[in-house]
C-alpha cells in the first residue's frame, strides 16, 4: 500500500480529483484535509491556504494517478508524491485490494 499526496488551492478541485480517481478504481479512498502551507515559489516565500488530498492505493497505480492529477490540476507544478506504508492492518489492506483489485 502507498499513500499519494497532492495539494490544491480549492476544496472543489481536491474533490474532483479524488472522485475521478475513485471512479476509475485507482484509489480505494480519498481524504481531504485543510491546511496552511509555506513554500518557495519563483524566488519568493508563499503562504497559502490549501487542501491536501491523501489517496490510499497500490504502488502499481502511481503512474496512472500522477497522469490524471496532472491532467486536472490547475497548479503549474503540483505536488504528487507517494509514501510507502510498511505496516497496515490486514483487514484494511484486504479492503483496499477488494475495492481497487
């Protein structure tokens, strides 16, 4: 299992990305968290309110997820990263496998 993370400036965009990935069975779950970010962009520090999308999936789906996020996202350079999960409950992993195959 992996988590794929991306951020957006609009909750509606995070919902759109999550729903498209769910419809295509590329993720089993998409969670949206409000957050405040500070980052370097084009030589300046930016402080922004954002929404983080946390996607639960299998490693082999990463490239398709990345492609879909890039196609929908409005950022010039969206964050698209994965985090490997080294341990998870067996029942939870079984659920993920059942939902996305």
